[in-house]
């Protein structure tokens, strides 16, 4: 969804822009090694889903950046939206400002990439609003300075992520998974905590040089990810972070168990959690499972994989 309007106010043309900011799930996530910079090298398959926040950008005559949000805790200068807006404004010498309104629907610190998606949408939105016409390379360079998942959301749909997750290889043929139930236990887990809970002794690690090698995609046959891509079967979905997180937060393990006992063919943690993804063969079974988690007062959402439009 892209809405651009021009309206006259006090003889000034004010541009507004409204964009959807989609959530993601990780259909596959393996942690390979710890990098020298303290981050972890990963091999992951990102996929956007049909759950989204809405960002509205309005041009202002003064140079100030103002953030408004349905979640008051996000309307601050600590939000990546604000930090990226200031960075772009300074880097490109923008002499006007922006008011950015965030309608928050994606749970926070939930393994669904809401903050990273908002950040990527801000880069794209301000490029249009401020008429910067940023190239894809420029946008990716900005994104890499602010987080690991932001680069994926600049591409969207489905993509393999490598290194910290910022090296993105879009899939040419999207997987088509429907009947997905997301369940969140109503608490947050930071990515930092999730990786601290990982058993580092269980990592099978190619070298950092191999991870950065453009030919690394040819080594995917060493991983279950290859099976997922070949068979296109969600039974091969996997998350390396799940075991450590479930040990500390047994509620998540309970949710996974409930989903499986009520018809989910597969249930795994998304990203760094705590949201669980339940994959179902049909919508009725999924809706029956949804009733159960609703009664337990867990946040839940029925969705599908977001697929790119056919050319």
C-alpha cells in the first residue's frame, strides 16, 4: 500500500505518504559462529507475512522530526525511526522536516521484526517524501548501520540472510505457505538475550571468510535449509535459538505443545522469539487452535506468507 496525496494548507503544498510496514517470520534460522565484532553469523530464511504496521509521513516546513505513535513508548528519540530520519536528514542536507505517525500492530520484541521493518519503511518513505531518490545501494548502506534485519525489509517478501543477517539474497520463487497462526505469550525477549541463551558449543561453523564469500550459497546443501527450499515443506522449518529460549521461558514450550496437540503440522519459534509460528494444513483446524490460545489470553494472529506480485 502506497498512498501519496498533496493538499493545500496556507498556500503551502504538504505532501503525505502512507506505507505498510510488514512483519517477518524466520522459516529457518541456524546460528553458525560468533563473529569478531560480537555478533553471531547466521543462515536464515526470512519471509514477510500479511501482518503490518502503518507509517504515515508528512512533510513539514521546519527541520524538526516528530514521531507520533499509538504506542506512546515508541514516540521518542530512541526509536530507530527517529534516529534514521535524523541520519538521512543530516547526510543529504535536507532542509525540511517530517512528522511520522506509527500505527503499531506488530508486537514489540516478538521475533517478528517490527522495529527493523519500521526502520526500512522509514528509509523508503523519506526517500520519497524528501524527493531524495535514493538508490537501492544507498538505502542498504544506511540500513546496515542501524541493524541486522533492516536490509531484508528493503527487499521484502522472502530472502536468505547471511552473516549478521544483513547480506540478503532474495528468493526467485517464493514459498507459498498459508494457514499460519502466530501466538505471542505477551512478554518481550530482546535479541541480545536470545543469543545469550544459545549453547555455543553446539555450533557448526564455517569460517567468517566463507560466510562473506559470494559463492557461499552453493554450500547450502550442507544444511536442512536446502531441504526446505527443495521440498517446499514447512516440516523442514527450524530455529536454532528455540531450545535455549524455551528452557528459560517454558510458556513458549507450552504454546508449541498446544499448537501441535491441536493440529499444527509444525510449530517453531520465530527469530529471537517469543512469538511461535504454527503451520496448519487447513484453515478450520487453524481456527480451532486459535480459539484455544484466545481463551488463554495469548496474542494471536492468522496470516499467510506475503508473496511478490507476478510479473
